[in-house]
C-alpha cells in the first residue's frame, strides 16, 4: 500500500513529499512503473545518497528494501544473484562465512545492491579494483514500457554502462549478478602512519599506494601553516589466517558487527562547530601512531567505522549536513592543495575529510571516478558562507578538469554538469532511447536538468 511521505537524503537538507510504494517482486515493480503519474518515478533503497537522488517531489518513490532475496550463490566461482534491495550488510552476512566478500564497499555497508550500481560506488580499493559496476556481470531492469529485461555488457553495452552511475534514471534495477572477491578471513591487516602535511601525504600515496589493495587518508582540514593537510594514512589488505591471533583462528570468517550506540532523534544545533571539530581533529591526529604495521582489524572497523554509531547524521543537528566530493586528474594534484588551502583558510569545520586515489575509469558516462585524486568532506549545513565556499571549490574542480560525485551532491549548479561530465550527451542519448518520456526522474534530475 502506498502512502505520502516526506523524504530526504542522508544529509537531511531538502526534504520533499512523494508517494512511497513498497515493492517485493519484479511484477510489482513493473506494475508501479506502468502506473507512474506525470511526476514520474524513482527507486529508493536505504536512503544513503546524501542529496536528492532518491526523492521525487509530487511523484512516486519505489521502496525496494522488501526486494531483498539471494536467489543463487555459486560458491565455486563466487558469483551471487540477488535482489536489488539487498543491503551490502546482508550480503556480507550471507557470503563471508563461505570465504567471499563484496568487491567494492563504500564507507557504509548499509547501501543496497541497486543503489550501489546506480551510483557506481567506489571504495578504498578503486586504484586496484575499480568501481562497483565493473564487478557486475548483468542485471534485470524494468524499463519505461513496464517490461523486465536482462541487461549485460555484451547484449546492450550502452544501456549497461548508462545504468552504472546513471542515478536510477534509465530504469528500476530489480536483480544483480555480482562477482565476489575471495578472502580467507573476516579481518584486515592494516598499516597506519602519520603524514606531517599535505605534500608528505601525497608523496607517500604516489610512491606506495600500489603496494596495498586498500588505501585512504583522513585529513585535518583545520590545520594551517606548516601542518596544512596533516593526515593519518591507513592502508591494508585482507588478512591471512596465519596473520590472526591464535584466538581468532578457530573461526577466521566470523562476521557479526553491531551498532554500539544510537544518536538520539534530536541533537542540538551547533554541536559540530569550529572549536569542537578543531579539538577533535587535533586529538585524532595525536592519537594515531606515527607508524604501525600489520595491525589486525575487523572488517567493520576498517571499512565502516561510522556504522557503529546508528543514525550518525543526526550529530549535525536539525539543519543537517552537506557532503562535497570531487575528483581531479592525477596531474592536477595542485588543485587538491588549492582546495585544502581554501577550506583551511575558511576554517570549515569538517572532521570527516578523506583523500583517496582513483585508478582507471569505468565506461559509464555518468560514473564519477577517473584516474586521479578524490577528496570528500562533510560540513554542517549551517556553516557560514557555505554556498560561496562550494562555488569556489566548483571553480577549482572545473579548472582542473574534474567533477563532483552526484550521489553526494545536493547543490551543484546545472550549468557546470556538461563540463564535469563530458560524456553527458552520450548518456542522454541512451536515456532518450529507453525512456523518451522521462518516466524515471528525481529531484536531482530536475535540479541538474538531466
């Protein structure tokens, strides 16, 4: 049964009302698409896009979370066939005991397979393994005519890659065929080191990132002067059984992460301000070891530390948060420095700022990653002069030949999209072929004139 609901992204900044329709099978998806009204329809999973990608003001939003079954698991080849509403968390619980892991995970495991494909998510291993869509073998898609079709790279290459990163605007994915990654344990072997400033950090990453499958750096964006860009660099790979403490070797694939705390529904505004974030950042940097090798960590600790705090986005108060993530080419590293200098000078109170390096891009015309540097940061929506700060960051990114991540975006001006995504017209051509009436739409699509 459908009902009108107020929906927002993970940033909680721009809620809009839509008719929410829960669906439990492909037939229900086909029926819902066939009866979509003039305001269109879009899919929604666990609501972890930061902005307005899974909202459709005045239209219909399909809740895919009831569509969450595993239909086939080939333990020999590591190929799983599962519904699009299945979360990465649930998939990990199912496959890890058998020695398989998801090939790509973002900073939360509470995203659905369909959402992971629509955003073509990336993780700490993009420089070695690419984005999520590059590990998808095929998927089932309900198109604008209400028909269910199997899409793979050979039979409809253009539609496959327009959907991977297409933000749900080519159709509704109902099922995904995914190649998994073989692992021996549910633990990580992790190296951690401090970098004294941004130059030190980027030099270490360029020289030695290729030695690791996973790499990420936390940056103190409030540091200044000689400490500008001081960082904690964390890298690692899946641990072998012989690397585990003896107490862990009896059940090396055990996986049972739990949320330790829950943020209350109401948190006072202003909790994350410049003084508190500055103190936190300084303490976090000092707490990190100067150099530590081979530390054994749980998967959840390494990949998803914030999942231990349920509803952590509430910490930003009732006004919410805005995340800004950009990527610039490898040769445009100076743009990263310019951005960090800008943010430091503005005293922008971000305590979730991470730098990674991307490898080769996927063929997806709207897929975000490109070879180079990507910086992601969260800021309270009430940060003074925030709009102007983001406009200046946009200018740096465009001048460097970079782009922002649409799954994180909540405010990008539409006129900047063609320069950031030069294959935009190729994507639009595929969309016009499969959905000329724009049945599939969203608040993001309208805002960016997709």
